[in-house]
């Protein structure tokens, strides 16, 4: 029997990740565990919003909502930052049920020892809205959707138009394009390229296209395969003319690493 160990799936491969600074650790760890070297290009930055008076009014009526819907882990963090500026006790959430767009978002809720009542099979806003309506009559019920500035309107539209719910939105963070022109990682990417690049949101795709001149590869650089975290990001890639090499089965670091492996077979 041979004593040779099988090399990790991504041994010798370089993978670029485009998540905001400080939010790439889990994906980096999953890729490095598979043997990849990782280059971070933080094309986006996240800024959590201050608690304005209008938002305070929403929070002070939090007990009136039948559902609180979270569309991202950033939404969970931003919401509870603002929540605890207003309240000292988690029980002030009242009896609202909680829905999350995916497992990553639900994980943030569960870390607070709160139960998540609904997570759709596919982590997309439309699927969340339809799953909620399939199991619940929300006509004339108040629903709070926690958002960022880049969230699409599909979820709210379905709940309002099809479910006849009374929907309030609470923006708790802003996603902004981050200028990467001065980063050492950008210079290295231009010089050598990579085997794969991972996009974890439509906003990252847009930021990549907006900074295409800054990120233009040298003639000898490797042209990376492209991986999307989900269908919405993949759709944005196609819209921007970026070929799609692979799409993660679910929006988790492990699934993204598996998609990178599939793209580089």
C-alpha cells in the first residue's frame, strides 16, 4: 500500500476573494484548508448606519411586528447594534417570529440564543418571501424587513402585493465600493493573476467592473475562473459580461470552496 498522501484539492492554486475587509476569514479558512493560497481584494466596505430618529421610532414599536425578516449577516449585526442602543433586554423583541434568508444569516440570530422560525431552501429574497407566504397568512400583519442600501425590492414587493402585509423596512448598513488601487494585493493580482476569483454578492461584481482599469491583468498573468455565491450574484455576472465558471450550491464558505474546486477541475 502506498504511503503517499493525496494532495489537497486546491494545492498550488491561488484564489482571490472579494469580501469586505474583516469579513473574509471564514472563506479564507475554507480555501486554505483545501490547499489554496488566498489573495484578498476587498472591493466593498460595510458601514453600519447610525440610529436616526425615524429608525428609533421603528424599534420602539418592535413589539407590534408579527415577523422580523433578516436578509444578510450584516443586517443581523447592524440591527442588534441599533436594538441595544434602544433596549437593554433581548425580551424587548416581543413575540415576533424571525425569518432569515439563509443559513449564514440564521447563524447570527442563533448566536444570540434566539430561534429562527423560517429559512428557505434556497438563500434568496424571493424564495424567502414565497416560503413565508406558503406557510402563513400575513394579510394586514406588520412585518419588519431589515435591509442594507443595496437590497433589492423583490422580497418586500411580494410580501406587500401578494401577501397583503404591512411591511416596514429598516436600513441598518451601507455597502460601498472600496478603492483598491493602492493595495499591494491589487498590484500582485495585476502582475500574476489567479486561478479563481470568488464573488460573494452582486455589489462585489459591480465594484469589480467599475475598477476594471485598476485590476487589468498583465499579458503574462493567469486569467482566473469565476465563482458566484448564488443565483443573484451569477445573474449580475452575466449582466456585466463576466463568464461564470461555477456557482456555489449554498451561500456558505464550504460550498464556495467546493465550487472553486469544481471550477478548477
